[in-house]
C-alpha cells in the first residue's frame, strides 16, 4: 500500500518538472507561466527499522501528476552499526558527565569511577550482543 497526499502542484516544460510546490500557485502565476498542473504525492508504506523512503520521481503521464517516492532497505549491518553508535554515545555521555563532576567547583560533586566502570560494562555487553545479532529478528529482540 501507499499513502497519497494531495495539494501539490508541479510545472513541467518539455516533459521535465521545473517547479514543485506544496500549494496552488496564484492565478496570475499560472497564467504567466504555462505548464502548471495539480499533483499528488505517493509515499510507499515501509516496515519500521527495515525500510525507508528514498528518492522520488515524477509521473507526468497521470492526472493528477504523481510524485512517486521509492523505498530502500536497511541491511542487518546498517542497523547493527547504528545501534552500536547509539551505545557508544550513551557511554560517552556517562564519561563526560563524570568528567564534568570531577572538574566541578562544587565540593559535593566528584568523579564516580564505579559509574564509569558500570557504563563501560554496559557498553561492552551491548556491543557483544549486537555482534552476535545476525538477522533482523536478532536485532529486533535487542531493541
């Protein structure tokens, strides 16, 4: 299935789209610049965390004209890499917070090495689990 969105207008000259707007041009603009016509946007449904919307093409053979979006797929490696980056970011934030506490002028704030050790152990376990994930289902189970 696809999602259809209305309210678009395209201007084509010699079969090539030169303008694409998300509202109707004024009557004056439409009169002074030939080639304007109504268009719809056709967006494919995607499977969350497995597919994404990519580039579009125009189908001027239909009335209204269609702005047709394509879709791509995420590989297991793409998803694994993204989740590894997120895990490393969480670890980095924890370490930065501890560094902030260590440099604080507030005597009640200080570096907690146990917090850093715990964050490192969490990161190590997460990365190992992600390395072991070989299918989309394996990765889904980790989310």
